[in-house]
């Protein structure tokens, strides 16, 4: 759970109070360091003044310059030796002094007399620093630094949590904006469009709305079952996720029962917590494959006829659909990969995905799924507008609703898909990407 900002600032204040409550030794360090900082500033001003007065003089290197440079190096070594036992803060201060000395050496290298004066001033400054450091034992300084480090870590953790919380809010805002826009559009269509639009089998998409589905499949399925009628009120959802997929509305709102399948234990745990108490509801954690699909359906009593059969597994939809033989759903919903386009009947091969395969390399084209469904006695009737799911009817269900071709039903994906920094369909053709990466497709 994200830590609230007021709580974080109270913690920071507590740590700051603790630091101020330390023994007078730390206060004395602070005063002395402040004095050192002021004198260093004065020294810097003097350096600038000397630099202006002697900027036109010719630089000459002498034995005195070498000796002074050696003395400076020895002073730095002495300081480093003394502060090596202390905290990281001391090391950083010494490093800063070394950098300041190097800067001074560069500026005063043109006159030996100026070097002598500045070297003397620096030696005095180093002596004052050594005196301050020697007055306070490393243990006391280490404790102060430890407290400060803890406070900074807490602040960093709070900032990270705050960023995560804001990102989550932005994501939720986009999701709810889309949902509300869709719901308002559905109401407006119902209020202002003629009733004939909703009763005409050729304009079924006008019935779309979203209660629990992802892309307004709830409204389309409701319209289909209003015309087809309902017999068993049973369903099979392969790839139910945490939401319950396309069957969620029928379970939550209409009391249907069925089989929820998913390879994720968390998703099935969620389904069991929601519906485990209801007779007839079965939630199974299993990876559905072409070899296991019929056994799973039979084992849990979902062979024969069901109202709705939905497949959304982001991988081998074609191969699973092609192998289903024990179940005869009246309405079939299958996810297709719109990036394969409306014409080619292709699918990913039934084998392990390569480790470097892009996440868009999955599923099958609409034309491939239509072939598999048609071979089992189903016809394609429409696709929802987001370019994700295709709807099929068994040939004896709503016979007045004609089947259409994949080219007529196809809807492109509205969400922009990218591979690396390239937008598929805009910057690069999807089939070209698969060819570059030597990822095979199967023509069916």
C-alpha cells in the first residue's frame, strides 16, 4: 500500500529532529564547517583578485614551484590518510578540497610568488579541516551519516511509491475514461437511433456495450442470444483471466454456470473466490493444449452442447479450435490477431515460441480461424470494432443471419502495436518483421 505524503514528511521531520538533538559535538562541527566554507569563499575571492592582477605576467616554472606542488601533494595525502577512517561524507569533502587545490594550481602556475601565498592559505585551510575532523571521533560522525542515509532512503522509497501510484492512477483514468465513453455511446445509440437498427441482423454491432467484457462483447452476445434463444445456460471460457472473459456478464448478471479455464493460478484463485460457492461453476487451473482440450472438457462434464464457447489464450487459438471435438457450442467467440490482416490464412506453428520472439507473434489470422470454424459447421457473422474477437454461429443457430467472409468482417486493431521503436502498419509491415527475425508462419 502506498505511503501517504504527510506520513513521509512527518517521518523526515522526526529524523531531522533526531539529528538536531545529537550532542553539541555535531553542532560544533556544523559551526566550524560553516566557518571553513566562509573562509574558503574569501580565499576564492582572493584568488580571483590575484588572477586579475597577474594575468599578463609570463609564467615561469622554478624549483620553488615544484617544491610547493610536492608540499601540496603531501598535504593531500596526509588529509586522505586521516579521513580514511571516517564516513563517506569526509571522503567527499576531501575530494572536493583536492579538486579545489588542483584548480588553484592551474590558476597560479604562472607566478611563483602567487603560488607561495595561495599554498600557505590552503595549508591553513587544510589544518583547520584536520582540526575539525580530529575533534569528532569517526563513530559519532558515522552515526550521523547513517541517520541521514536512512532518511534519504525513506524519501527515495516514498518518491518511488508516489510515482508508481501516479502511474497506476493514470492507467486507471484511461481505462475508466474509455469505459464511460463507451457506456455513454451505448445509451445515446439506444435513445436516438431507430429501433430497426437494433433488430436488424445486419447491424448487430449497434447493440454493443460493456459491463464486464473488454471490448463491448457483452452487448453483441446479448443481441445474439436474444435472437438464438437460450437452452442450457452453460458456457466454456478458455483463458478466463481475472475478469472472467466474455462469459463474465452471463455469470454475474444472468446466473449462468460453466467452466473457467486459465493457466494462471492467480486468475483461477480469483474465479474460485467469486463463484466457488455456486453449484455448477467449475474453475480449473490448466494449460489448455490441442492434445488436452477434449479430455479437460469431458472430465469436467462440458462435452456436448453449451451456449457459449470462448477462446482467448494469446498463443495457439487455431490449433485448439481445430482439435475441439467433444463440445458443440451454439455461439463461438475466438480472438484473432489483426496484424495478420484479412486475407492470409496463417497461424503461428504449434511449438515453443523462440525466446526473442516479439509478444505480437501469437495467435492466428481471421481467415485461418474462419476456415477451422467452417470445417466444424460454423459461420462467421461479425467482429467487434476493436479488432480483437470474432463471432461465429453454428449453422443451425439464427439461420436468417447470413455468414460473411473474413474480408467483410475484419476489423483492424485500434490499439497501436509496436516492435521496438517501430509502429506496425505505419513504420513497418508485420510480415517483414517476422521475416527479418526468421519467425515462421503456417498457411492453413
